[in-house]
C-alpha cells in the first residue's frame, strides 16, 4: 500500500536539509523572516515552529539520537479506511496532513535515508537510491572530496 505521493519524500528531504552548515555557519531556513515563505513555496502548512519540530524529530531518529517511537505522536490522526467500489476494495489514508506525511515519507525511505558522513561541517541528509545503498556523502563533489582530502592529509602527517 502506498498512498504516498512520491513528492512527499522529496519534501521530507528538503525539510531535513533546511538547516545546513554553510561555510562553517549553522543556518536554518525555518527561522527568521524567510521561514513562512519557505514553507509556503513548498506547500507545507503551519507555523515554522511546527515544521521545525517535526523536522528535528525525524532528524534525531535518522541520526540515531531518538527512537522511532518518538514519531508516533505525529501520526495519531492517521487512519486507513476501506473504500468499496465496482473495482473491489482499496485502502485510503485519512488524516495524513503535513507532520504525518513527513513521518510516512520517512518510513518509506528510512533504510536509504542517512546523514551525510561529513556531519560536523554539513548536517545535510541524503537518500541513497543506488543498488549498493552505500553512499556516504550528500555530494561527492563537496563533502566527499573534502573528507578524502583531509584523510589524505592526515595520512601524510602520520
Ligand atoms: Zn555533506
């Protein structure tokens, strides 16, 4: 069963990636004057504080800092109902509004969603669609190369 619009997964990733570290400075698109516009552009309802809350809750689970059960409260209004028609029956989700949709999207991709390994400097998340599912960096061209260069330097100075 997948009642999820696949765009919810994209939206979840954008949400998770709304607080990156840029050039050593932590930023947050969901704080300050641009926050409401940021959410409106993406069709995410609600005050920025609510979006931040679910973002930080999912991020903590993905980072292994909180249990998945901590997300339960966001889906408590979600129900699955059966709809009977000439085609037979199908299941439909009800009550899956935004915070719930973010959690359902997390569930859809949780085995492929992880923090960039350059966590201290980046704080971005990635969804690895590759067969090997072994991607470690949000982007090879930035974080991947940066870390490789640093490890190389460290080896030279051993
Ligand atoms: Zn990164």
